[in-house]
């Protein structure tokens, strides 16, 4: 009987040791790099974030919520109206991370990371885009996209900073405007192309007119030189040259009989033999 009573003691001791080990292991939590923890005791979040390392926590009655404080990326849509009352929509890729020192506040006010995105980042993105878009026309929002992004970044950073959210970078994934404005842009481009074509045609006509003036001046100068040559040399050489050029160009019939005026180098005379026979 005594031996039976001693037989359960090792089992009890093993059970107690196992329970103590379980309690001891649950009394510590390891926070890895890139993480921050919030200790809650009996459902109440305790002050002071748990940063990377080993931390003690009361067993059974406490729990630690671990947050990822590395860089997160989410795409958030936004719509707004520009200064000229045109509809403008966009999608922003936002890179952010939680401030490790503010995770306790985040835990108390927002809870999970999904709540942070849906309840804080998304609506603040919308409001920041409204501020940036209202400062410029839709055409300026497209042609000065970097200025639009700069205003958006400034507004969003200031709004999210008070929530313990650090904005690292944003980028405009997509920027769209109304179909009416798209047609207006297309019509404007067509009009600009036509205007550039009209300017080109006008310049071409001006150049052609100038070329014609230059040709006319050249002909007048040639005629002046021809007249001076006729006066200086009696015109015989010039007349001979013009007669030969006329034959070459088909402006005069080549003679059947060529008679020159004696020993002088005067202009050749063309006799039509048919006329002589008559």
C-alpha cells in the first residue's frame, strides 16, 4: 500500500515541472528586428513599446501584440476636383512605416494594421489629394505632375505624422481626367498642329516669293549687262550667241543654206530654199 502511494509522486512532480516550465516560457516574449510590441495586461495596453530583444510579461493575464515597423506599401485611390472644376482621379502608391515609439497609441486608437490603412491612410490620402488638386487646373495637374506630387506629399506627411505613421515616399500610379477634358485636349492638339502647318505654309510661300524676287532681279541684271554688251561691241557677238541658243532650244529652224556676210563675223542669215524656188 505504501509503495502504491509513492508511485504517483514522480508523475505529480513531472506535471508540476511541466507546468512551471510552461509558465516560465510564457513569461517572456522575443521581439525580432523590424518589430515592436505592445504589452496588454488584463486587456489594458501598457505604456512603453517593446522594442527588439527579450522582454518579461506577466504569465496567463497578459498578451503582447506585435507590429511590423518595416516599410509597408499600399495603393490608395483618390478623387478630387481641380481649380477649374474638372474631375480628376488618381491612384497613389504609398510607402510608410509605423513609428516604433508610437505603436502603443496605434494599438489603443486603431488596433490592427488593416484598420490603419482603411481608417487613417485611405481617408487622409483622399483629403491630401483634394488639397493638392484644388491648387491648379487640370492641365497644370498633368503638365506639372511633380508639383502636384510635392503638394500631395507635404499635405499627407503632415496629416499622418500625428498618427505615428511615417510617410517615406509616394508615387502617382495612375492619373485620369474626365472624357470631356480628354476630347478638349485632343481638339487642342489638332488645332495646334493645324496652326503649325499654317505657319509652315506661310513661311514656305514667303520663301518662294523671295526666291521669285531674286530671280526677277537676276533677269533684270542679265538684261542690263546684255544691253551694255550690245552698246560696247555693236551687238554682233551677242546676236550670234542668241541665234545659236535658239537653234539648240528649238526656237528656230536650222538653216538649209547658211550665208555669212563676207569676212565679217556678223549674224548668220537663214534662207529657206523653198521660198527661193518660188
